[in-house]
């Protein structure tokens, strides 16, 4: 855990340079706009520790999978979001000496991420080896108003010398992925062009043949006057730099504005890319930095109006929740159903930037609650589009008859994880895809989704489960062998309770969905039956499984068993671990982790979270009290679920501890891995922990319910919520809560268990 | 399964060219001499399917491990025996047209491996694209008499033309490993020299810095007259070729002799390598092909005198057993305790040529029975030398206090496997290392080995097991979680019966060994106690485990369970599989294989084989009858164990079926993988299947026992055996068996259960 970032309600602040944490800072100060984004790398050269990262949504590379011994069913490739051409670079030389914060003495340094405005800001004063002192101020953003544009304002002031300062703004497509499995480069240069103040490079990804044109235009002024001098062109195969050197006196004020365009073939024909990029860059340049920034800030202002959560009395918590919301909206804006939310968004390479079950299990509620139906629906349609591939995935493993297995990791629907040990057997993911449909319909009331898309997905998933179980003679029940549950510190276990439970639930829900479509849209239902080749026989088989599934339990303890045989382990609680053993995955051998009782992330408890209403409170409590002390929360997806369950059980201290852990996971680097990038998908879990945990939000039977609690340390908190046609605001303070209904229709809602009607544009205290 | 090789008692024969099976033939016709060896690649160029392979004992490369996600305890590298510089190459051109069996029309072709003489022979007639017809005869061997020398006689006859025939014998050190994890080349050129008729290249392996000097000298004659013309030198960075072109008339007889020296830095200082190579090559050349060959043949004659097994009435079986014995002695001769037996010997790259538990479990009995005490002892000392590394291996996994975990795959004692899924958790291997000590002492009576080397190894291994088990509260017994047994179609199971059993046995045997050393060498014992830091407390702990270990059983079926929960699987027998499903590992997904009940290789039955006398026959039978029908024998190490158990149970047909499967595994390509190389270590299993299976050999209580059976199809079989100071021969015919004692001392032996004394140099029928 690290605590070097300052607490502030709206800003992330690094005061004083921490080169040893630079990669962490690069992650935390990342900016993006849903279409492209980047780590907070410096504009000028930096020879210290750094992970260079710039990413363009949906532009990926199918890197050859790295396994010791490929076996049937293993994926052929591991898709990764590519490190894209660098558009931020501005090399600076002072009388031929390179400006580099790793070699210069840093006299002062401040880096800020202003979340209210969506701006990355940096100010520093350095003394170079020559003794020359320089003051630099950088301001950068990826425009939310025009998501093809990025802009930088880079100001330099010589403090104690006169001399020649040279700027080389550049575009560099000769970039690598640090995590390339085979140390290959993934980009091929296709075309380039350079003019007086502008440069454009079109590069193409190997294998996938995506093209991205990255362009820039810059202007340079000294003390407010434009520098008109010609630039010297430095052109390499996949690089163009334009150098301008200016004679300066001590105290002069140099300002470089760099405008960039990032245009990808996902949105344009390849032939148009460069023309479009020139257009975009020229337009940005003509508009100018100030105006561009203003438009960008306006989008954030609007977003915050809908999505902000205000916490009074706890700056760390306030900063944490805003950071999470901010990063989520930088990553995914929901306007393109071909896109999804990578676990690291635009902030790092790890996990390849692909789609995981995180989207369905964690991100969906956030977008449902803050962005409305269409964004959430796009996330569902994304999976519908991948159904044929999911069927192929299942076929590769030996399943037949339209059984669908959604991938653990994917870009285009094909499974593309990079390892066997953890991901291969995590078939529970299939359950989350089905659950998301249920969750979406429960929240939005959009039952129509079933006949349009949902039912086909549900049937494919149900078919997978019906084939994946088998009959156990000794038990005289159906069992499921060889799985990994959400707890990735186990592998190839038999009868993981969560997986068994969600499998049966999927079968039930698919049958219910069928009944619904049959009665509401009989014609469409007939059409679907034919398309799916579904008959009575199959539904009988499903019912037989539903009625005869085995669920491992410990009768004596009154708990569900994470997997069969779990109590045979040496049971010890996390508090008996030595601090130097944590995190386990960085200190213990895999052999030891697998055998231990320690749980990486909610597993049985994930099931209790999803299916809360199916278990009574005593059951919740017994399971929570058994599993929570065994859980190390070394997955970012764990603490939020525990926070919600603890809230429900009135264990407010535990809930608060878990909340802080998820809210500040990256800012405080809890798991010692923020340097790889941020845990974007788990940030949605933070929102859930607050809204569903402290706020006690539940959506059930077409009615919302709230049962809020105010953490002791806080004065109040308030959050917005979209619910069908309503815009709500809930404020929870020391003296009670207030629900505002900011819409033209009254709202029926359950407050602390009591049904209440909140008038249109009115409020109710409770 | 393929049946294209002809049956013959002493030879492996390919009649007619089978280019589609060429890689299989290259494996089957491999030759070697314990120090170096090679696949049966052609001397002349071949552009068809081929795996080029030439290997030098103990010269390996630590290739970076290939895993998707490295975890603590994974090995850093995967050691592999390197494809070594090619010394066999002789390019042939006819009037500028390259001789290449892939492009020429092959009019006749015969390839023979003469196992009696240790010679690879090839004869073919081809019509080249130009219409020219050529007859070629190649004879090649790796000298067993001088293990630094290889020699080739290459004869060419123009059949229907006159023209210019050019020979380019060469040395090529610019070779690659087909299985290189990262497509790197592993050799660096260090020095080279070329003269009129000779060439030398010293190359060094990257990282490990082994050096090998490979040299050649050749002579060429036409119709018995030496060709004196100068050679044209073609020299590249890691290649030297010497070209001589000869004008020929139709019917001329050209003979090229190529003598090679392979000198490695494992036996000489690096500075001496080239000098030594020149010396060796010159000497070979001066000796001449005929004399060299004669000396080589004499070694084989002597070997066969001691190790041959004669089967009358079944040519396929006869060929099979000789093939196995031949390949074993080509691979390992036992004179260097730094060497061991790679699963593929010198016949392929797969498994990296490293040491596996195969050596202890399968090869040791063969070398004990045929080569005498010293060779077997060297195999044991090999592991003693690795004890410090085995302790390090255990430490890397979190074990302490001198616990030793021998590696699954190794070159120098470090674990260096390439994957997690199968090998990582196969800790049962540790048991086999201890068992080999027991087996060796039981057979040789060399109890002294314990105090000298054995005890330290046994204690290290016992310490590992004592830490690897843990106490199960529900069972009130010790359990062992997270292992893979010998059956590699399971992974990460709990309480594998074989592993639990051998673990406890190791603890017991270590305690017994201690008692023995204590009473026989009290002083040495005291010394060892101090060195090992062993005390009463520790032995108490071991006894507690021995007395309270859990062994999974199915009471109803009366069998031991391969692992806890096994009966929960869907149990079906192998005969219900469709032919197109076999072998499973080439047709089923890993997900499906893991969940299935099908067994790759003897697991519970391996334990019954090792510890036969600890279980009654009924127990053997029940377990065999349960597990045999579930076993697919897709490991080469399976059928031999089943053959021995079936013999014991009087299931002679099954025993014979299993015997054929192991004896002709590679010749008939049972598992569709002979192209990768031969299954060298499992060949020792064939010997065991015959001698321990059909022959009923047992070594117990300082006395041998035989209980032979003659398979129905055979007229007789006879095998030699070394037993302490005795040289025995057992002949089993239709009318009974005869045991000859070819030594100057009488022998007490148990024949079909009856103790008998066989007089010195006498024989007994039974």
C-alpha cells in the first residue's frame, strides 16, 4: 500500500516527483475519452521507469498464445489492445541538452488530474546538468466533446539562462507492447505526410489489419508572438518529428500547442483515414486550445451532473469514488455496441484490454444506474453479436447442438485467454452473461429484449450447462466436475457451489424466459423455436437437472461449500498470515496457494450477492462469517461484493473497510499492481458498494427499494440514479435520508421497507 | 497405428520409400553410441518432411519457459538437448542437378537398421528430373568402440548416363531446434578450420557455454582409385562444405568415406577441443571404414551376448524386444554419472532430452538386470549429486529445513519443465527416487550405498512429504491436496492414492534406512545426524503421519481410489469409445479429458506394481479389473506395468496384448507420435514386461524368484540376467523352463515358488 498521492475532493495530486512510483502515477493520472486514451507519460523524453501506453478503442492484435504445451481447446491467440502510435511526444533540448526528468535535478514537481474538468496538468522546475533551470507547465486532455481529438499546451520558461531551446513535437508509430508474447512489433507503417507544422502517419496492425491515422499540428509562440521559423523534418519509417529551435532570454515564455487527431478504420474507410485526420487536426488547430478545452469541460460538467456522488466529511472517500466514476466514463461511453470495457481500460496492457465477465457482473449495474437503458443495452447486444462465436467456443471443447460458452477473455467473441491455470475452467462466466440479461430486464423493465435478443443467448447458455453436468451414481444427483469458480486461487475443482448454483439458475431462467415469450409473443416464439431447434424433450431434460442438482454444503456449519471437500483444507483465517506473505500471489508458490484455504475473491459470497433474495439473512450471515475471514481480496473484484453483503448484515465497520479498499484500490495501490494499469472494471464495484451497500438500493418487482446507512466517518453522501423514466437523487445524512424525484411522474418506491409514493419533482424524507 | 515396416528378427526394414512416414522412419532408424546420436536423416539434401536431429549427450540449452502467466514456483527455463551440428551431410549434384528424394522419382528404396551390427543402411535407385538414373548405397554408424567417432560410406553409381557428379560433404553448425520456445538459434560459432579433405567447426551453446567441435575428413574414389582433385571450399559463418566434382561414365562406382569426430567440452578443456578433434578424425581416417566398422560391430556382439532376448515363433515380438534393447544401449551406456536417459534419447527434441522419473521407475531394473551394479549405481549417484538442487527446488515452493523435491524434468538438478498443467504437481516423482534406492539395494545387496549416499537423499525426500501433507479435521487423518498422480489426465486432485501411499512408504523406508545405518555404521550415523540436523522429534512426527495417513478407498468395490471422489465420475470403459476419439489427447479437449474417467497410464496400478507384496492377489485382481478397462495407455509408460500385473494374475492374453503394445509402440506408431522421436525410457518397460511379466522375475529377501509363463503364440523365449556375481540365462519353452547359472558359484533361487540351488556353471529345469 502506498500513500504518496494527496487527498483532494476533485483532484488527484502528486506533489514532489516520485520517480520510483512513476509507473503507478502514469496509471492513476491516465486520461481518455472512450475512443482513445493513454497513460500519463511525459511529453518530453524520460529515461526513467515508465510504461509507455496509448490505446485506441477496439484496435487489437491477436498475439500467439504462450503455453508450454498446447492442448485441444486452448485458444490460438491472446488478443491484446495495442500500444498505439504516440501522439503526445514533444522532445525538448536546451542548447543541445535533452530535457529528461530522470537526469535533471527536479526542484519542484506537481502532477494533477483534475477530474471535474478531465484535464491532466503538470508543473515542474528542473535544474539540468548544465545548471540551467527551466520551468515547465503541461496541460493535456483527450476531448470528450470531439472524441477524435487530443490537445496539449506545453509551456516553458528559462529561469536562469539565455540560450537556444529546441522543441520536437512528433508522431511515433514505431511503438511496442511491453507484454508482447514473442517480442514482436505489431504495427506496419502504411503512409505518412509532413508539412511545415503538421505530420500524419497511418499505420496498420499485423494480422488484424486495423488502420489508425495519427496526426498532429502544432504552433509555437514566444511571449505571445508566433514563432514563424521553418521546422526541420526528421522522418523515419514510422516516425515524424518536426524541430523548431528558438533563441530565448531568461524569463521568456514559450508556449507550444499540439493538436492531435486519432482516426481509426473502425469508423472510416481506410482510404479516407488520412484526409479525415488532416481535417480533424486542422479544425482543432483553428478552434484553438482554449475553446477545445472549454467544450471538453462542458461534457464533463454534464456527466458529473448525472453521475456525481458527493461524500461529506471524508476527503479520501470522496476522492476515491470520483476517481472511479471518472475513470469508468473515460473508458466507456456506451455509444458503440462493438466496444466493451477492458479490465484496464486505456491505462495499461495487462489483461489485453479485452472483455471479461467483469462487464456483466460489475459494470452493468453502474451504467444502468447512471447512464440509462441504451448504454446497458449496448453491453448486452455486444454479447448477442458474439453468440455464434460462443457456440464455436463450446464446439471446440466438444459440446454440440448449439451449446454456447462465452469466452473468459475476448475481443471478437472468440476465446483468447493466455493461460490455462486460471481462466480455462472458469465456465461460471457463462452464468454472468445470462444473469446480466435478468439484471437488465429487472432494472429497466425492457422485457422486449428477450424476444429480440435475450432468449437465444439464454438457450445457448442453458444448453451448455445441461451438457456440462453429469450424473453421479454415488450421489444420485447431477454434479459438475473440473471447474474454477470466481476464486482463482483454486483450480479444477469439483462442484463449486457458485457454478452449480448459477448453472441451475440459468436453466430455470431460460425456461421462464421461454414461457414469457411464448405467452407475450407467440408468433415470434414459434419462429425462435424453429431457429433454435428446441423441443419439449430438451426442456424436460433441463427440468430434470434443475430438480436433481447437487450443491455442496457443510450441514454442521450451516454453510454452502465453495467446493466439495473444502473443509478438508487446513482452515486458518487471514489474520494469521504474516504481513510479508501478502499479497499471496507475489509471495507464495502457486502450489501453496492452490492448497491453502485462502480465497482470492468472493465465490460463495458472489452467489449470495447475485441471488440475495433466495436465502434468508441467517444463511447470509453464516456464510459471510465463515468466508470473509478467509478472503484475501487479491482480486479487485472482491471487496465490493463483501462491502454490499456486510452492509446488508449491518456489519457497518466491515462494510466501510471493504468500501475504502475498493474505492482507493488503485490510488493507494493495495495490491501492489497499479503500475500495470488501473482496475477499471472493479471501479464499477465501488459504485455498487456505495449505492447498493450503504444506500441499500435494490431493484425488485418493478420497484426500487432503499435502505440507507451512513458510515460513521461521513457527514453525508448523495448519489444520482436513473430508474426507467425517473431521475432520482438520494441524500443520506446524519438526520435521515431524502429521496428527490427529479422527473415529471410520481414514483412508487420502498424506503426502509415501506412502500411510499414520491410525487413528481418532489421529495420524501425517510 | 501404422504397419509399413517389415518384420525381421534382427533388422528394421523399410522397403519402398514412404515419404509421408519419413519422420517416423527417421525416429525408428536412429543410431547413437551413448555419447552422441542422431535421427536417420539422409546424407544428401531432402526437401520433404523431415526433422533434422543430431544430439550430443549432456549438451543442453536452458530455453526460456513458455507460460501465459508465470507464477511463483514455476521454473525459469525449460532445458532441452540441443540439435547439434550436422556431421552427416553430403550434398550430391549431377550435372548441376541436386539429388533430392523429394523431387526425384524413387524407383527402389530400402532402409535397414541392422541391430546386430549397429549399422544404418540405405539403398535406393532414383530417376532425376533430367531422366538420369542413379544408384546410391549409404552405410553409417556411430562407433560404440570409439564413442567420439561417426563414419559413413556413401556409394553412387550412374546407371544410364555419363556426366559430372559433385559431392559436397559438410559440417553445419547453423542448426536450429524445431521446438525452440522463442525461435532462437542456440549455437554461436567459435572457431573453424578447413583443409583439402577436412573441416572443423567449434561451436558454443548460448547461456550454458558448452562447446562442441565437430570435424570431418573424407576420401573419394572412383572404381577403386582415389580421386585426388582439390576440393572447392564453401565457408560460411557456421558451415564448411568441401566440393569435389568427378566426371563419370555410366556404371562407374564412386565411393565417398566420411569420418567425423564429435568432441565436447564435457570431456575436454575448451582449448583442446579442435586439436583433439583433428586427432580423432585423422586416426579414424587412417584406420579406415572397414576396420572401424569391425571394432564397432564387436562391441555390439559383446552387448548382445549379455543382453539379448531370443523369442522363437514370433518375429514381430522378437524384432520388438531387440529394437528396445538396442535403442536403450544406443542411448545410455552407464559410464558417466553426469549423464542420464532422456525420454527420447538421441531420437528427437520432445521432452527436451532431460531426465524424468522414467529413469528410476522404468530404466533402473533394465540396467540392473543387464548391465550390472555399477551402471545402476551411476544412475543413483546422479540424483545424489542433485540433492542440493532438489532442496532448492523445494524451497522455491515454500518448503524448509532440508526438504527435497526432485524435479519432474531436469538437466542439472533444477526443475525445468515447460508447463504447469501436467508436470508441476506430479510430486509423486519424489517417491520414485526413493524407491529406486530401495530397488537397487534389494537387487544388488549393496547396503553400503545407504550410508555413503542413499540416506541423505531419503531424509530429504521424507522431509518433503512430512511437510506436504496436512491434517484434515473432518477426516482426523493426514491428507495430501493438490497433486497430479502418474495418470496425467487428471490435475490438481486431492488424495491420489498412489502419491499418498508412496509418501508414507518413503517415510517408513527412511526410518528403516536410519535404523540400518545406525546399527551397521554407528559412527557414520552420528556424522550424518549432525549433517542432516535430524532428531527424535522429527522421527516422531514421521511416525505420526505413517500411522494416520488417509488412503481413499471404495469399500463397496474393494478398490483403492485413484483419487478421492473418483466414483463420482461418469464411469465408462475404453471399449465404449469410438475409434475416432483415440488417442484422446489428439481428439478431445483438455476440459473433456480432465473430467473423464479415462486413465492415461497406470496410477493405482503403478502402486500395486511397486508394492506388490504388500497386497494380496484378490486386491490386485479387483483393482486391475476396475482400472484396466478405464486405461487408454496413451503414455508409453503404461502398458508395461499392466503387462506385468496381468501376468501375475494369470490374465495371459491381456499380458500379451500389453506386451506387444509396449514392444512395438514405436515400430507400429501406436500413439501416433513416433515422428517426434522414440519412447526410449518406456523401452525399458518392455524388458520389464517380458522378464518380470512373462518371466515372473522377482527379487526379494536376497533371492531371485522366477515363475515363467510362455505366451501361446511363442515357441520359446530366453533372456540373460546379471544377479550380483552371477550370470544367468533363463530359457522358457513349451516343455518347461531351464535356468543356467553361468558363474563359478552355486545360486539359491526360487523357481515357481520352490527354493532350489543351481550349481555353479550348471542348470536346473523347472
